[in-house]
């Protein structure tokens, strides 16, 4: 008979895990279907004290919990979690917009060298926003978004490819065009989406 896994805590309280649960995916299903109260959701997962961000991907879910070691799961109220996440996302969107406008200003003033570092940082932020907005918001569809999550995904991906190509070729006028006519309209559209979503969960 298999022993219960004893190194699992939920909201800092140690919980007995059924002995037939062998993988992290099994454990995650058990937590969400049998342990969480209505209106709650998983907010953070820690393996051996380190936060695991991609805890739902297939590779992680296939890991045996005996090989992981200490597992800590944090849960919270769904509406509160979503509200806080949307606030953070709104801040990131505004920061990206401010950065894009600053890069355009620098290029227009022929300060290409000064624009290089913020452009690299903006590309990193856009990749992060791309991942969040196309994957993390799968729980909802908002009418009149870019016009849809799929169209937004395609448009932003295409804009990123064009922006990276222009950066590598040091074609700063093209960088400005992509930022002004592609990236900024997309980000502004999604600012409206996030604002609308915040109103729904307020």
C-alpha cells in the first residue's frame, strides 16, 4: 500500500493527499475538484520553495509528486485574484504605451542610439503581454475586443515580427511606423478590454 504524500500544504496548512495520487496533474485536479471552496482558484504553486509559473503545462503535470519534494499551493477568491491581475495588467499596458511613445519621440529627434535600449525592453514587455493576453485570459471572451482574442493574437504576433526585423536592420523609421500604426492601436484596444473586464468583476 502506498503511503500518503506528506509534503503538501494548501494556504500554509498541511493536507493529507490520497495515496493513489501520483503526479502533479493528479494532485492539481484533486485540489481544484475536491478541496477548493466555490469561488476559489489556485493562485500560486511552489515546488521546493520556488514558484512554478507554468504549473499547468503537460510536462509539469506529468511529474511524479514523489520526485518534486515539498509542494505548496496558494488559493484565493477568484474575483479578487482576477481584479488584482487586471490591475497589474493595466499598469503593464500603460507602461508599454508610454515606452512606445517615448521611442517614437526619440527617433523623430534623431536620437536612435538612445532609443535602442528602451526598444529592447519594450520587445520583452510585448512578449510577456502577448503570452498573458493570449493564454491567461482564456476564461473570458469580450465582445468588440480587438475584435477577438484570436485576431488580437495574430495582429500582435505579426507586429512583433515586423518590429524585431526593423530593429535588427536598424530601420528606425520602420520601427516608428510599426509602433504607431500597429502596436499602439493594439495596446489601446486592450486597455479598453481590461477596463471593461475590471468593471465586470468590480
